[in-house]
């Protein structure tokens, strides 16, 4: 069986939605016999699709497998650039590692790497990120923006806004952002963002934005050490979440806000970010490599630098730190 034809057939039916497509029409479109179409339908059923045969009308998909394979994600993708190339893997050490390699090999702007399982998932400061198979979204996006290297950290904030809006769109849940890279529900973390840079004397060659979203984990799926500080969209909503739809929305909003940033600068994104912030106006502790400061987070600058006012009235710019909400 030609798996490529099977994938294309699945894409065609997914795009048709609830409208059945006749076997003869599919046979004509794909240049095969109606018997071959029937065999492809059986292949799709073996792959986990629910195929309904509607009398005198044709075939339609009732359900599709919980997979993030490229052709499935791309079937309803609303982007112009991001996700037009998707590298899908059942398993890898880290999508960041794969994306860095692809970027060095010249992968185009908007390339996405997605894995069902990461064996060496990581967050900031090389911390382990548990990336269980099929329960979350583990992906990295290669961007090649024409901006100076010192603007790179702002893309973490751009991605954070995109993820919050995507979560809201798909689930109705209102998440918040803890500066600079955590998406929270209350005090529990559901998503992390890791932005890394490839650059040379001429400027940014590539940004690699790693995104890890806890989607369908139950509480017992988390290690005991993090059960009180980690959560998932399923735990927050009380129902399973369509991972593929969420990926599509994250890529859509990431493209929308990246284009807004390139066109208008960070100012409009700053307003959006602060509107979702879990940090602004709160008493926080900022742990940096050389010192720890406590005070009130007053906002972020046009460069995305956190502004922390300590008890002595001084305003400090925090460029990189572990932030604790007090």
C-alpha cells in the first residue's frame, strides 16, 4: 500500500469535514480504481481513523488518531509560512537538538520539529523536561527574522502570548505568563518555552523556539516531585484536549504575532504580554547568578526586560533570572 496516497487521501477527507466524498470522485482525483480507494480506507482504519461510508454519498472521517504527524497537522493549518515544513518523529532526544541541526543545514524559515516522545527534553538552565509519549506537545520552531541579536529574547515573550491565545482558543482556559517563559494556571506550570540563538557577525542566522506543553497528563503521570507544581490542560479543563488542533493554533498565533512584531515592533506585544502576566504587580524573588533580589514587579521594558522595584525604592532591570512568586 502506498502510504503517501493514504496520507493524501486522509488529508482530502479531513479537508472535506462532515461532507462525504464519493469513492468515484476520489478514484478520479487520485488516478486509481475504486477498489484501491476501498483498500486505502481499510488502511486508514488500521491507522486509527474512524471511516464512515455514507450510502450513495461516499466516505467521511468521523475521528482521526491522536497523532501529530506532519500531514495531519498541515491539513487545516492556517499559516503562510510556519509549519509548511514539518519534521515529525515518534521519538528523539530533543526537538531542540534536531532543529539546531536542521537550521545549520539551511532549513527554511518556519520549519517545525515535532516528536511524540523526547528522551532528553530540557528547559532553561538545562533542567529536565518530562516529555511523555503522546501526552503533550514537544516541538521546536526555526525562525529566521531580520532583527539584531539583542532582540532575540523578545521572541520568548512573543511565543508566550501566542501560546496563551492558542490555549484560550482551543480550550477556553485563561492561562497566565510568568516572566519570561512559563505558562501557568494559578501557580502550576503547564508550558515552558526555550529560545536559543544561532548567530554570527552578520546577525541572527536562526532562532530555535522550543515549546513544551503538558496537554493530556493526569496527576499521576507526573513525577511525585513535581505533582504540586505541574499541571496539564486536561487537568485544568476536566476533559481531553485535541493536541493537533492546539499545535495548529500555536503555529497560527506565533506567525500572527511574529509578523506583528516585525512590522510594528515590540510595543503592541508588550501590551498583550502584560495583559496576560502572572508577574506584573506581584511580590517576587528574582534569583540571578550573582545575587537574589526581592520586590515588586512593575512591568517590562520595550526590550522585554523585567522591572523590579526593591524595598529601598530602586528599580532594577532583570535580564535573566529564576522568578518565584511570593
